[in-house]
C-alpha cells in the first residue's frame, strides 16, 4: 500500500502532463519544420537538401 502511495501520485501527474503536452509538442515540431523551410529558402538551399538535413537531425535525436 505504501508503494502505491509513494509512486501512484507522481505517475498520475506524469501521465496527465504527457497527455496534455503532447499536442503542444507536435505543434512546436511543425512550427520548427516550417521555420527550417523558410530559412532554407532564404539561404537558397534546395528543398530536397533541406529535407536531408532535417532527416539527419531526426536520426541523431529520435
């Protein structure tokens, strides 16, 4: 019973935060991708080259 009391509340809070923050994180990821495309265009980088750069970054930081 003590184990559930010690770990139950933190697990519930962590689960709640994950559910609440996941859509915000996805929106931020989309914004970062869009900004990367804008910067690539302004720097005259090819869109395909930019996609390769983004994919390499995802491979490094899954």
